[in-house]
């Protein structure tokens, strides 16, 4: 396993990964890039040019978790989603691309901006995997009791690894 993240110079962060971890991380962020690809856009050319998108709540539970409703009122939430989701998707794609581009075996220095992109992307990855696995607060107990032969084991261990990375990155930043 990696040593994760540590405080670097000038507000940066040092990332240390083994080659297999980089491969896994790049695979995960590639999946994320596909998940947050541009959503439905308006048929109106002006709205498309302005990035105004669809106002429907995503039916996919992962997308609903990554792009939650902003308001309890459906109409207000739909209007908010219509004007913000395209920009939010762009941001999530940019963060995932930063991770993809900066993940490398060995020791690498990340700028403060890159470290923040990693933090946001790790959070998105954990939300995605956690939603797919239906993670609860008992996750660590479940992993401890789970047999390595259980077909769910690799996914749960990956979720746990992402949690560890996120924690080490938060500690390096603060």
C-alpha cells in the first residue's frame, strides 16, 4: 500500500503511489469521467451555448448522489439544476482529469490546486463506489468480517483505500 499524502513545500502536497495503485486510480477516474460526461442539454441553441441543461433529477442513484437536489421544493430544485449541473459536471471532469494526469508511481509533488482537485475527486469516487456498494456506517466491521473469497471484497477494500487516501490528503492539507 502507498504511504498516501504528506505535506510538501510551498503549500503543496507530496503523493506517493506504487505502480499498481496508479493503475487502479487511473481506472477509477476514467470510470468517473464516463459517469460525469455531459448530461442532457436543451434543444434551444442559445441555452446549449450558455450551458443550460436538463432539469430532471437523475434516475441513476450514483448521479443523484453526485448531483443532489439543492432544494426540497421540486420546482426550485429543477430550476437550480437546469442552470448549474453542466458547470458542476465540468468541474468534476476537470478534477478527475487532474488526478489522471498527476497520478504516477513513486513520489510526486502536487500544487495546492492539484491537491484540492484530488480531494474533490476522491470524494466523488467514494460517493460513487459507496452508492454502488450501499455502504453504511458499519463498513469497517463488514470488511473485517468479510472473506477474501467474497466477490464483493475487492470493491469494499478499494472503498476503504479511497477513504484512507482522502484522510491522508486532508491531514496533509491541514
